[in-house]
């Protein structure tokens, strides 16, 4: 019994190791080698996500998130006040546990992904496990799997991860941040 509890605790810690609560130590664009391999063109052409915010904004922020990540939930709430100043593209990945894939697929399949995400986050906050897919979401599961492979291919192992075009390359930030810090990072007003 004790061994099972220790194993369960260790599994939880390992799962959350991929979930960052704060920005990288640099506080700005990630300086890791991984940031150099991130391709905005690849994200634009291959990632499957849903848009939140100003559809025609010049500021486009790609957010790789896991539906089971509490820090991704915090970033979701931090981004809401900025939705008139940027377009956030939320790209679900499955890195934390067995529920991540189905929940990411459910969000992509939802007629209103923003409302579905709000509902999901409310259920998670209430410790009710999050949303459950309605119907067949196999195509969306494949999309989440491709998103996850893309993030892994960039050499990034944590969520949330934000990516934004900067010059000819990409600016990358791993970890959640409050609204004012996020506003500064994207060049918007808090």
C-alpha cells in the first residue's frame, strides 16, 4: 500500500515537471538552443488550435498548453484581459497525463472552443476532472498528437510555452505569468 502511494506521488511529480508555473529565469525570450529551432512557419502551417482575441491583430501569440496543466490555466486567465490587443492561438498538447489527449481533442472539436475552455477550467478548479469529449474526436486526437510531436521537435519539454514572431525568428517563453508581465512580453498595454 505504501509503495503504491509513493509511486503515485512520484508519477504526479514527474507529470508536473513538464508544467511550469513561472517564466524562465531570463524573464524574456528563452535563450535556450530550443528557441532557435522554433519555426513560426511550421506552427502556422501545421499546428491545430483555436483563436482567442483580436482576429486581425498584428500581435499573434501561439500558446502550447496541456489541458491538465494548472499553470496553463493561470495563463489562460492572465491572457483574457489582453484579448482586445492580441490574437492568442491556443494549441493543445498532451504531455502530462492520460486525460490530456482526449480533453485537448474535445476543445478542438467544440463548436465554441473558448466557452469549452472556460467550462473545462471551471471543472478543473472544482476538482471535477475537466471536460469529457462528446462524440468521436479521433481526428482531433490526431491533431493533438501532431501538436505534441511539434513541441517535442522544437526541443521544448514544458507547458505553457508561448511563441511569438520576432524579426526573422521566434521569441519563446516557457511558463505562466501574470497579466501585466504577459502584456509587457507581447508589447501590449496591461
